[in-house]
C-alpha cells in the first residue's frame, strides 16, 4: 500500500485533550505510543476476527514501553456488546492483577472500542485507555469523542459513559483487510458529515467515492481526516451531547430502530445508519427543509456506496407503529416526543420533533 502522509487532528477538551494520528504504518510502531504514561501493565482488548491479523504487531510495539502486555480476546459482533462480554474484560483485568495505572488498548471496530472504553471508565473507577480502530466506521466516528457503552435489548448504547481516550491511532493500512460490506458500512458515517456540516465535503465524497471503494490510501486518509476534523469541532463545543453534538446522530434515530427491531448484528450499524439517513432526508423534505432533488442526490450516493436505501419491515401488521415505539426509546427523546436530526440545504443540521403522522408516511415510503 502506498504510504500516506501522517496527519494529526486534535480534540480540544482542556486537560482532557488528545490527538488523533492518521496515516500508514502506525499501530505496530513503538514510537506511536511513546507519549503515553508509564504503567506496569498494558492490556490489548480485541476480538476473534482482529486478533489474528493485528494483535501480535500491537503487542510487540507496546512491549517497548510496558513490562507486561496482556491480551483479552472477545467474541466478534454487535450481538456480543452486552453485560456478559463486558464482564469478561473485568474478569481478565482482575485475574491479571491490573492496577489503576493499567492502560487498556481497544484494537478493533466500534464494538470493541465502545466496550473497552466503558470498561476503562468503570474499572477501579477509571483507568486510561487508547483507541486503535481497525475499521473505517470506528476511525471516522466511534473511536473519537469519548462515547462508550453497551447495548440493552430495548435500545442501542443505552448503558454507558462519556470517557475520553488518551490517544487515537487510525492506521489506514488496517482498512485493506476489511470486507466490502464493512467498508460500505464505514462510508455511511463518512457521508453523514457532508449534509450535517460541510457540503463541500459531500461534493468531494461524490467525486471520490470509487477511489474510497477501491481503498485508495490517499482518499481514505483524507476521508478519515476530514471526518475527524468535523467531529472534533463538534465534540469540542458539546462533549456530553447537551445540544450541538446531537447532529452527529443524523440518520441514527431511524437506524437504531432498525438495529433493535431486527436484532443487533442482523444489519451492520453503518447499513442501518445509511438507510436511516435516507429516511431522515425524506423527513426533512416533508418538513420543508430540503427539496426532492437533494433527497435524490443523497439517496443515490448512499446506494452507490453499497448501502441499503429501503428499510426492513419490523412488524407485518403495523410497521410504522413499531418504528415509532422503538424510536421513543431513543436517548434523544424527551417526555415521549421523538427528536430527529434533520437537515437543510445549506449543510446545517438541527434537532426537532415531527408529527407521528408524518413519520408514518416516511416509514411507509422508505420500507420494503
């Protein structure tokens, strides 16, 4: 793979600020971790898919800095993002005699990052951790900003904490091993940043989508960098999602309903978000914020990225009612009112409610 130029995006959160390093040949290089605090233990948390690919290289790099480097391998998949698997991390930390200076390293996609971060926030009331994301989705979204947690059968990411990492290492080389479906899922989160914050970036994605699908390293590095720049700007102003940060959930209210309704893991998170963005765009149109041309443009881009643009039926008798019930459990709901992230044609996003009748129209239009 052609070597990309190293770039760094900073998350500005005062004393909890940290860098996001983006480039090639990073995660297995000892110097990538030279700035981290000293500790007797480093613990790499990964899964059964990623471990054979990258665990040895990361552990070797960490061995230059830590006397003991331990490995915890979890089962793969969104369906395992739960209390039982989280407790497997705690069992390992306690069993290995890890203290409060132990540093956890999350090596994998969003599920590993979220669970490792939540474990770090909870173990001994807080130990440091580092994100080493290996999927496009986790590099551009879940590894950045400090959201950690697990799923509950009634709602996605309903149990967790805001807890920032010390460092994020986005190695573009890891994306070469991604299955095509996983790459497309990551592109959903890349595409998201255009309509909510930067229409120029949306133009760039449209022009460079094939290069991204072909895994061109320069295109991927820029997509990760610009996505992280936008997210860092948002998180720096609203770390705990009191207002502005909610715009990062464009498409997620519908998407989380799809994931919960089908069962976690049936659709990938990015697939649900891609379809959810189509629904959210149609809702924005019905609220008079965008025209049909913009909806068609966004829908076409999502389809070209290999993502579904028609939602599944979650209930044969009242599909829209089932979506509404699930969306009322969304974290952004207030007093039973569903709050949606909607967009306008200036590349601006904001939250608002919508009449159930209008939401029903959107679901009926956008589902199989």
